[in-house]
C-alpha cells in the first residue's frame, strides 16, 4: 500500500514537472518572440516600438 502511494506521488511529480516546463517554455516563447513577429508581419515595420508605446 505504501509503495503504491509513493509510486503515485512520483508519477504526479513527473507530470507536474513536465507540465511546468511546457508552460514556462510556451510563456517564454510568446513573450520574447511575438513583438518582433507583430512588427515584421502584421505592421510591416511601419511603426517603431516607441510609437506603439511598447517601450
């Protein structure tokens, strides 16, 4: 019984780590890449970051 509890806790811990890394990576990618993507493809570099009040 105790072995099953520890196995379940280990599985939950591994799942939490995988989920945490995925969320962190996604948040990092979106926050660091989306502004350059927007400036290049959506706005066609018509505006500066200052004009859009991003800085």
